[in-house]
C-alpha cells in the first residue's frame, strides 16, 4: 500500500517542485522505492516538464493527450460513472525509474460550482464528498503498485488543493526561510485542518466512511543561504520560529549552481559533478532519509 505525500505551498517560487522531484528520484535511486509522481499543478506543470520536456508543448497548447485527472472531474460534473483509469508515463534515467501522472492545464477549470445542484442538503453533501474524493478514487486503483505516491500541487488554495489534501496521508510544505514565504505555512496547516473538519461534518450528514485525517509532516527549508556552513542569521531566526510554531524538518537545501545546472539539463542534481551540486546532493539524500522517518 502506497504512502501518499502532498507537496503544498501557498506561495510559488519556494522550491516545491524541485523538492518533490529530488525526493522522488532519491526514494527510487537510493532506497529502492517504487514511486509515482502526480502533477496537480495546472498552471506550470513544472514537474511534468522536468520528467518529460516534450509534454510541455502539449501543456502549452492547453490540453494533454490521453486520460488525465481532468477527465475524472468531467465525469463527475456530467454525472457519469467515475472510471479511475488514467494514463501514466514511465521516466527512465539509467537504472532509475519513476512513474508520472502528468498535469493538465484544464484542471484550472475544476470547481465545486460545476457540480449538479440540488435542494436536498444530504445530496449536496454527497456531491461535495465525491468532489473531494476524485483524486483519492484514482489513487486507490494504483496504491498497491507503489511504495510512495508524491503529489505536486499548484501554490494556491483551491478545490484541486482540497482534493489533494483529502487524498494525502501527509502534507509537507517547502518554504524559503523569509517571513513573506514562511507565513504561508500557517495557511497551509489551516487548510489541512479545514479539510479534515469538513470531512467530519460531511460524515454527520451522509453517514460514516473510511477516512484518516491528513497530517502535516512539516515545513522543509529550500533555497537556503549559509555563512560558514550554517544558516545566515535572518534565516536561522526564521527556521527557529517555524520550529517553535509547528513541525520543521531538520535538514534543508541550500541554493546554488548545482540545482540550476541540474534544472537546465533536466537531470537530478545527483548527476551533476560540480562541488555545489555534490553538497546539494548530500542535502537531498539526508532530507530523504528524514522524509522516510516523518512519512513512514
């Protein structure tokens, strides 16, 4: 049974996709895990392009070929039977293999406002629950094939994000160690609590069903700056504040040319030989070990 972990952030540009990509690669490469990555970022499709650059042309054209997550929501809106089948892509890099469910820009149109309306409160709650469960229903058909399912999301609170939270066992929040970025961690924790609370309310309306509340695994420091192999003063202060107010991963990843070169070559930083890349590779390896402990 797969452990599902969502990478969510209220703010863009904090290294969320980079974090998800490298933990996915490390899980497969260094820990022998079977990994599926789900790209639910409907505006950037960043991790889709990182694994399969050719798919970005389709993404930029406004739609993706094959059966995507978008089609599952369309089935719901048209009151059709939900079929969980989706088209996956296998990414191979040497002996490394990771599967991908690509993003679809049409996911931006997903909204509970498109659900069939009813004057019956119980029916409306059932419809809202069905909307929350779309991604969960898709992943249930895949759980036994993987050890970890990582979900990359778009950086905003939306009906898609709520489905992502519902489907996840854990959520992590990559963050830059500055006040503007880190204040969004509380927003993300609040939204996780909102989904868990809404599910409990829906249970009261439609009856009990299986659901384990989604847990916040912690914030992960990304694009960090160091001085003398330690976090710079202002970033250490923000790191300490986040640890005091909630969960914070001990390991973090610094900025630098290693990750930039890896992104340009569309390979993991583990394959880049410059000294900065070697340092960042070690940071991601350590982070992945901690990730396995925090999201067992």
